[in-house]
């Protein structure tokens, strides 16, 4: 059997090189698991979960040094503020239950520290500002609890921000939405535009005093899903110093996969209301054949496209593993080295690989921390609710 020299090199680089993944929804998977129902110990991360994609054995095999866990919640969930806190608590319980594996992390410097300790820096993010319940105060509570990144919205438009996958209501951000971005800057929290509309992307780039990220998005030029980043936004990322973190969701990678699902999706890429998706998929399979699979190579195409457009210093990795469909070759968290191996085969230098794996993200994170430290010297906490802000 011939050796995979590129994979061997990727594994060798990862002996000293930190590897960062910007987005994983394991906390929600644990919450909705029928047996665990949010009990981390009952879920038992020490065993391989064959029906999903993330557990400790495969995290270790994937050579991760830092994982950003999403305190995700659906937009329509009852009591979103409480649910957000419950998800933050779940991540903290993960860290407490497995201290030999996870290093509870809050700073960029925790990433190389975790690498040296042979642990995984465990960061918390909030995915969707619906948990703010239209108030700025929760941002500071989340930050105090250890949250260091916020995805402004999820699949639905909120009272202050338009989603990429819902009808726009505000032409982007409202005045309150702009205050959210500024307060995130002041707190030293990373602003994430992964789910927002293109108008919001531009407006955040206009007003942010720190680099921003797209924690799990690809290039819209290669796959026209609205969750991906259009060229006119990509072209501004370099000046901002920001980062697009390539994601593994098949419909965001492969145009054929996206087109296959269109009959049961709405105009914004979400499952259409009133549709039994599983039944619709079975019907579609009979009529059009199986859904085309996205592949690791196609994801590498997105990474190369972004790097060629704005520079290799502005691309990272944000898997968005969530227990759902995955690309061929990137089935679970053990497969990260295989992605780096593909970039090595494509001629990427050791320097570019180091940037993709963690260096680019560390640069952004440190810049966000510096901006927050500077802004807190001159700005007081932003107060109020949506009703206190006018356009």
C-alpha cells in the first residue's frame, strides 16, 4: 500500500501546529439527545458516537487544539434568554467533567497554551442574538461567563438584524443592531457574520472597530447559497483584517447538492413551511436520483477561491459539525488532518497551512482583544433596548 505523504506531512505539522475549528454544535446535539437530554455525563463523550460526528476520541484523532462550541438555539425557541444561558452552562459542564481533555478558554493565548498541555482549548460562542431579547445587557453577562464570539442571528430575521435565510425587514442592521456590534467590539468579543444578509455584512464591515469573522461560511461564487459570502463582501475582508472560516455543510459546498434540494426549500434556502422534508427527499430521490454528495476536494476549492481572492491570511476552518450531513472525506472531527493534506497536495506552503490551521484566527482574535482593551478605556457600557434606539 502506497503511503499518503501529504497526510503524513499534515500529521507531522500538527505535532507542533495548533489547529482551530471555529464552529461546532455539539452542545445542542447533547441537549436534544433522547437519552442524555442535556446531561453531559449521560451522553458520555468518552465513547465514539457512530450516529453523529463529535466525541473525545475523534477530537483527539483530529488533532484539534481549540474548539469553538456554539451555544446555539433555534430562533423560535420559548424563553430564548434562558435557553442561551442553559447552553452556556452545558458547555461549562463539559469543561468541568473532562478537565483532562478540555481547557476552559477565554483568551487567544489559551490556544498555544492548550497545545503545549496536550489539551483542547474549549471556547464558548453564542449562535443567534435572539437570546438578547432585544437588550444590550445580556452581552456583558455572556462575556463575563466566558463567551468570546457571537453570531448575530441564525436562520431567521430578528427585530434588529436581517438574516441571510429570511425575508429582510430592516435593510440590514437597525440602530440597535449597530449598537450590538459596537458593544461587542468594546467587550473584546468577536463579531460573527456567518448567518447575516449581505446588507448586514457590508454594514458590519462599515462600523466594526475590530476584525470580524464568518465562522462557518463558504464562497457564494462557487455555491450560490445565501449563507455563503458574495464576492463584493469578500473583497472587503482583507481591509478589515477579518476571516472567512470554510464550512463543511454540503449545501454550502456543492452547487449540485443545493440545486437538488431546491424543490422543498423556500426562496432563502430554508426548508419550506408545511413540508415533510424526509418525505420530500424520498420523492426527490425517486425522481432525480440520490442527492449529490459534497466532497473534501470541493471544500478545498472554496478555500483556494477565498485565498486567491483576498489572500491566504484571510481564510480559516469552521466545520459546523452538528450531527447532520457531511461531505465525503470530512465525515467527523477526526478528519481535519485530511483537509490540511489536500491543501498540501495543492502546493500550499507550510506558512499558508499554518495560517489556515490557526495562525489567521489567532491574528484576528488578538486584534479583537486589543481593540476591546483600547475601547474600554474611553467608552462606557452601552445601555438600553431596541425601543431606546431609533434609525
